[in-house]
């Protein structure tokens, strides 16, 4: 996904003189050619993440379309006040593209992990949040986001599903349960393949989304209405419960049960390990998802 983002950004800089790329050292080597071709529109501020967002806000105020890139904690958590003031409060947009996800680079330690990034952005109005599950989805999202003027966050990961799905605001139905099914499972971004394997022996409808904000309330309501039970399991690759309020709003007109899976809110993983180790600890591997799904639906 990172390579796909770089290629799409090079193309955008070549095609649209309104675009600018703002960096804080991370991935600078991937854009040396772009910096030579477009001096003044590829800006590396060094390790100054707050300034990176401030500069992006200034560029947007002049009519430019800034693309801002770093690891998720350096792009969302460290400069959060600048996101709030320099972009959202000023009423200007940018395309933020992160790498690292929740714990893709676990070997770098907690500094490079950001399971709370989407939840943090959720406190601000007006953000579109994309969580692609495949590099082709990431490219389409970039191509659609750059020409606009809104606030877009694109959360890239080293994890990918085997195949890309259509990109858009609607839930994609991947597997349909019977009219007497146990309920609905929503897999976010790169969690789809694991969810399909984990729920293969359950009578449930499985839907996928790579756009979590805005959330498809109407689509989820329709799927829950067609299922035998209005019970929903949502599996997200970031902080557990981030979209629980969206599910509750979608199903506010009916009695329902919901369960959220994601990175734990109750425990801090202090061992480095691998990304797979962290997934296992948080119950986001196939076995963990399968156990949670069985315990939830087969009651």
C-alpha cells in the first residue's frame, strides 16, 4: 500500500499543479524525484510534525491541496491540536495518509503504534476516513481524494486481503446468511479475509467496508433487517469499540445486540514482538475472531 500511495502521489503532483506533498522526514527518500521535478511543492520539514500540519493548513488556505504523510502516531496523535485548529477549525481540507496502522511496525516499539488514531479523529467533525483492505483500493481512494477540498484520512497497512473490493460509501455484502441467520458481521479494511475464515461455519451475513466515516447506517440497517437477528459483530483493525456508536445509531429503531472486536482498551502490550503476535494478544487473528464470533452468535 505504501508503494501504491507513492506512485499515486507522484502522478498527482505531475498532473495537478494545485497539489503539494508535506512530509516530516518519513518516506522522504521515496519522493526525491518528485522533489526535483516540483521544487516548492514537495516540502520536508524534518522531524516537526506539528509544523507539518500547520504548513498543510497554510497551503490549503491559499487554495492548494496538501497531501500529508507520516506514521499514524506522528500524523494524528502528536499534532492533534494542529489538526483541530489549522485544518478543521479553519474550514480547509487535506489528504492525510498514514502508515504503521495499529502495530504493523511493532519492532519499532510503542512510539510507532497508533490504535487510537481513528477514534481520535472521530472527535472532530467532517472527516472522511478510509481503511483500505488492498493496494488497489488505496489507489482508488487517493485518486478520488486528491481533486477535492475536504478532510480525508487514508490509513494504510502492511496487511492486505487477497482481492480488492469496490470502493465507496456503501457496505459490500460478501456472504449472505439465511433469513434465519444469527446476524451480521462487518469486517473493516484488511480484516475481511480473517473474518471470512473465522465465520465459515456460522450462518451469518458478512459485509465489508473500507470507508468507516461516514458510516453506512442505511446499509447496516437493511442487512440487519434481512437477517434472522439484529445482532452485529464489527471487527476493526484499531481501537476496540471505535465504531460502536455508529452501529448503535444505525440500529436505533430496533432491539439489537452488538459486539466490537479491535485492539484492547484494557491492556498495554509492552513486548515488541511481531504484528501477528499483537493480533493474537488482542484476539484479532483467525482463532480469536472465531472464538468471539461463536461465543456471541451461538447463545
